[in-house]
């Protein structure tokens, strides 16, 4: 998780990858939309596979430590 940073000067205090302007939320959204890790890395060449994996790990930690809220069907 050392690749995930929160800096008030970068991306409105949202967790980002290595202080870059790639929020964890964006990376997770790309994966959730069906992109593979290889496709994400091809589109964002300054990201590394470990950055994407760290984003997934961060999401796992957050969902383990926070209460979940039901999402109504759209």
C-alpha cells in the first residue's frame, strides 16, 4: 500500500497512485468497466502493474474497514 498516497495538494485529498494525478477511484472504475490491467497500462503508460494492484488492495482494505451501504437497483 506504499504506492497509495493522500496529498492535500494532489487531487483534492483523494487517494492517488504514487502522488500522481491518478485517483484510486479512477483505476477501479476502469477495471470495473471491463478493462484489463494490460489495457489500463497501455492507456496510462506512467502507471505500473503494481500501481493497479495496490489500488485493488486499497479498495479491499477500505471495504473491510468501512460499513457498506446497499445500492438500490437502477
